[in-house]
C-alpha cells in the first residue's frame, strides 16, 4: 500500500512540477502541493527501500525549457524548505543553535517574492547573461529577455566579475494594466502575476518582455568580498543600484521572528507586489559551511508561508459565459464577502467537470480564496444543496446545441452565428494579422453588432461615417478615422482576406502560400483537392477545409459581396529575382530581434516563400528560442537549419 501511495505521489508531483516550472501554470494550490510533498518525504523516510531513484525529492524544482541554451551555475541554486507552522520555525532556529553550538546568532527575514528565481552574471562590471534556476545545477539562458528589464542595472561602478541572485516578478499595477490591454483586445486575461512572469520571461520576444514590465528584486551577491552577514549582502546590492528585496534588520531571537511574521500578516496585503511568505536566513555567513545543506535545500534558511486567505460565502447564482471559440465557462455570483482586503462577489468555477467534482449548485455555502492573490476561486463546498448544477445542453446566448470535442474538458456552442462567437470573429477579421482596420476595437465592434449595423464581414465595408456617429463615444474625428481605415483595408490582398474569414486550419502563412499559388479568388474558389495538396505546408486536413469552405454557398456569396465593395481579391506576385527565389523557408521559435511578421517580410523581399510546417519541400528552417517539433522534424529530414542572424545578414 505504501509503495502504491508513493508512486501516486510521484506521478502527481511530477505532473505539477512540469506544469508549474515548465509552463508557468499552477494545477493545485501551494498548500496542497506542499502537503503532498511532505507526505512523500515522510513515506520515503519511513520506508527508504521504497524510494525511487527518480523521486522528486532528489532534485529541486525544474524550470528548464526546450529551445534555450543551458548554462551551469557556479554554485547550485537550491530550493528552500517551507512550512505554514510557526512551531516549525522555532524548531528550525533551535537546530541552527545546535549546529552552530551557540545562541549568539541572528536571523535576516526577507519577503518571499512570488516570482521566478534568476541569476545575473556580470563581467567587468557589465551585465553579461541571465540564467533561470532550472534544475538547480543548470538553467536556461534568458539574457535577451532579462536585458529589457529596467530595474536591472546593465553596468555598475565596479570592474570585476560577480553574480547577483534574485527574483523576477510583476507588480500588481503592471499586471492589472497588462490584463486591461488584453481584455480590450478581446483575449482572456492572465490568472496571476507569478504565472504571467514565468510565461513572459521564457517564451516571448524581448520587445514583449519590455512591454509587460517585469521587475527584479536582488537578495544575494556572489563575489570575492568578505561579507560578515546577509544584511551586509543586501546593503551592498542596494549601493550597487539593485532593487533589494524588503527585509528586516538582524532578528536576535524567536520572539522577534514571530513579531515580524505577525507584523507582515497584515502589511503584506498592502504591498505592491505578490509575496507568499517570509524567508528566514541565518544572518552570520561564517556559520553557513558548518550548518551545511541537504541534497535539496540549505539548512541555513527556511520559508514561512502564510495560509491562503479564505472566506466563507454563499453562491447566489451561476452565470454562463461564452468565449471567443464558443467555450462556455461557469462563473459563480457570490454573496459579497471581504477577502484579502477586497470585496469578492464573483469566482471562477473553471469548467463543468469541476462543478461535478465539488458537487456545486446555487445555494451552496463555499470557501473561496484568491489564486495568486488575484483571481477568486471556489476551493471547497462547506454545505451542499444535495443537487449539482446541470451542464447546459444549449448555448445560453443563442440556445443552439452544445457540443463537446473529444479529449476536451470544455463544452462549446455549435452555432457560428452566436453573438458571442460572432463578436470574436469580427475581432479577428479587423485585427492587424488580418484586414488590419486600425481603431476598430472591441467596444466599437460590440456597438456595431448590438445596433445591427453589421451582420457579416462584408457589411463592414458598407458602413458610412454617419453610422459611426451613431455609436456612443464616437465623435467626428474618430468617425472619419474609422471610415478611412476600412477603405484603406480594401487593398490588403487575397492572402489577408483568406486569413481574415477564418477558414479552419488556415493560418497567415498558409493563406499567403495559397493566395500566391492561385493568384485570385476565382481560381481559388474552383480549386481541386489535388491542386491544394501540391502546395507546400498544405496537408489533407487543410485542403479539405478549404474545399469545404468554398463549397458552402453562403461563403461564396460573402466573397461576391467583397468584390462588389471593391475589396482586392487577388495577390500581387513579386517577380523578385533575389537570392532566396525558389526557396521555401519555415520559421520556428521566438525571434529576439524581429516579430514573425517582420522576419517574413524580409525573407519574402528576397524572393522566399514562407511556409508554416516542415516538409521535404522545405529549403531550410530558421530557428529562434523555444523551438519545438519543427526543429525535430527538420533534423529528421536533414533540412538545413539557420539562426536569426541569417535574417540580419539580409538587411
């Protein structure tokens, strides 16, 4: 039974680690994870012969991601043991006394920032590289992204080599501003600052990192100096120009430690950045070697974590929200309750499987907490009603049939004309990736739909300046700008139109290849399956989708309307005789100096065709950071692989 439970714990913890450290997604609360981890350690200690050599306890958390260069740490970046129990802090302090053989020691208390651990390497006083904690022994080189962070000095007033360790994080106000921009564009907001920081720093271009405003707190300096205490470390870091983690003066006994914990129990709610506890470190560095470390954690430090603040309330109703892809999400409307300094009246229920698991219904008394101190969620049902909220069979917006795609938890509205889905479709149609109608934001689109001023994509081109003046908040200048933007978009070309109408499986690059191959709408509308399948990157699934789209009479009528409104339904084919003429190129991964669109334009300018997938017809693959399966396939097919410098050399 013990072996079975250990194996179950190994599987769960590995799954949670892969998601949290590799993708920045928390599948369970910190408290639940910590509880499982401690149970695993207890069983391994009690039954040492049952312990697997690949146990999660044999390594620190791993945030290594494919596609990044791996760099070894000069000194391992270990994780820190933690507890929610103040008595464990007392026991830790007593162990320190025993190991040091004296009580004449002190403790430095630091905010435990809820972010991403990072090491900064400086050479001759200048920023050289940044490395994630990774598996503790080696981490990912994220230098290009970290270099954009304004709270990190690129040069300091010293000329030697040293290392600074700290935490990348996102302030609450920056997180709120980012989510506001995302919601205004019609996309789903991020869940919490920690996951957003992790995802941003590991998978986006430096330009995006700069826009998202990641910050950095330093907490340790590795150099040849002979510091006496951890407090001195922090003071020196501050003098060098680093933002230093908020910390205490030297705490001399357990009572002072407890006072600090109690003091920040309330203070933390007003901090402008996320923390999930306090890190206590032996202040006197001369004792570190004597105190030592386990295979996973230093004994000279431990973290006290505050219990997630929860509140008990009642579910007054459950609303159903329809997203841009038709996914229906249940949201609990709550009897308002105070939680973490704010009044909470809504909470996510995630999906209908979660509702069934927790046995939730209207009238249930539940516990809610804030995920990452941001998004309220229902974590437990205190008093059940005896019934479970039923999974809807029809869409709450349009009453169409609900469908569930195999292997998906989500349920979807089946009606493409549903107002919620329609809104998302128009958003994509006007976006910069499609027809690029500048100024046509979500608020404008919603009003146009609500006032029945648009019905299909073509109806956008029938709008007049007077139509825009009928909208709330639109004055003469804005009306003129919107009207002009629509007129200008008419010359976008066939590839943009193909992308904009949303043919299943047809992305921007595939749309461009199709348009270049058929040259005009008439040829495309009459294309045969065999004609499409010959195009590089067009497989059977895409070819069938295109054939089915133009076999639909309504879609043909839409394109006829486009023609009547003067929309360009042909593609200008450049007779470029550049060095890449006849070459088919695929881009993969995140480029640091170009957006994907910028890179494609440079390559096309020199005669290349840009494809979306690797095949035998691919001339070569250009690889950025975080490259995935395309890189593997290129290696398998022995296709030439180039880096981003290939594009730079074309300019």
